[in-house]
């Protein structure tokens, strides 16, 4: 099947089945909290710098990633977050859980407060304060260093104390655990640091691994030191890993595979209809720009890159117009 014929598919656990689908999910995961926090309809052109700092994404790839993700809607050629399943008659705590479940990744109180204010008859700032108080004192949540909030459903409940019972209580579908036993059987958890072993494990898995499944192995390797929320925080702060919704970890090798698949898709013959709002605006040089450049050069000769930064401060080196302008 060619790239142009690709249809989104997921496993029963909600994880993407292919590398490209995982890469699309990664792109969408980067955009989603941004739109939640701003609450503003945003064009693809405006979103590109946000995602390009994280992954090699062009206009075609970004649009495909968002248009096939049910968390987004396109209104008047701008992207917004799809309406949330919220009800003011529902307890706020349950709505917080629903928002985080829909995101599949930790969210900030600001992002959630903005969404709750659309439904609950309270001011947005008041709702943010309620969220901040609530998540500190409820077992359903845990906090990250950047104050984002995760849900305990993502974490392994090891209270049963033995492997068989822990698996039974945590995994309705045991297929992921069984697949990992085959794929990662050669990983020796008795040597090396936790960081080294997690990288080795995820690279051996060859695809995103749910946090709960990874924590099953962490519990077996470090039963006396196992702290589920702390271990999630350590992984979240690791720059070599990427969190793919819903709450799954991708190792460095798979991250590079995702980057390659995004680059390949952007250069493929896959048909994605683009509008002016999807692509960066062309850089135009007016007569006054030429005069300003000549003035700069007469005062002090500079390199072309420095000159561009002076005359066009918003032009980025990764902008598609940069090679043409600098040439």
C-alpha cells in the first residue's frame, strides 16, 4: 500500500499501528495542547513553526495529521479543538479526567480551565484555581514538574504484590504484554541504569509502549524502589523519549523512524489539498527593502544570513522561503 492510499488504523488499545500513523499522532499531540490553551482558531501556516521545532513537518504532513485526528475540527480554514464531551451537571473532577483522557497526554490547569469555562457557569480563572487545588489532593491525578496533570489510570497498580495478579488487575487485554515478552526478551534489567534499560527496552520493542506496560517491567526490575508517579515524571523529562497518546512511550530509535516517515510523506505523491492558510506566506522584497539593504551594506559589510536577520527578523532558517531569499 502506498503512502497516498494510507488510512488511519489503530490497535484495540488506541495506539497507531504503523510508524507513519504514530508520527501523525505525534504531530497532532504537539498541536492539541497548544490549541486548548490558546482557545483561538489557528491556521496551519501559524501552527507550522510550533511543530517544526519538534519534528520535520511541512504543510501537507501537518494537514493530513490533523484532518484524520478526531480531536480537531477545521472551521473557515482554521483549526480548532473538537467540542468536548462535557456537562455542567457532571462533577468537575470527572470532567478533568475526561479532558485528559481525550488528550491522551498530561494537560495544564490553564488548558483545562479554558475548556471547562465553556460549560460551567464560573469564570475561567476560578476554574483554573479549582483544578489546581483538586488535582493535588485526589488519587485520580498526579502532577509533573511543569504543573501539567496526568491521570492515575495510566499508572501501574502494583498493590496486588505478585506478577500474575498485577497483570490481571491492570490489563484487560494482555496482548501488549505478551508481545513485549517476545520482542524485549533479550533486555537484561540487572545491569546498567534505569535510563539505559528503558532506552534499550523501548528500542527493542520497536514501537510505542503504553506507560502501564513499561511500568510492569520497571516494577519487576525495581520492586522496592517502584514509585509509579515518580517514574512517569522521570520518563516525561527525558529528552530522548516522546510521549505518544494515549500515554505511550517511544524510544530514540522509533523517534528517528517517525521523523524519517514524516519527511518521506511530505515529499511523496500523496494528495492533500492545501489552501493559502496552510502554507507559509511568500517573502516579498519591496523597493524600500532594497534601499535598506544597500544602506546596511554601505555602512558595514555583513554576511547574507546576518543581513536577512536584520531586514526580515521573522524569517526562520527552516522556513521554506529561506533558501530562495538567502540565495
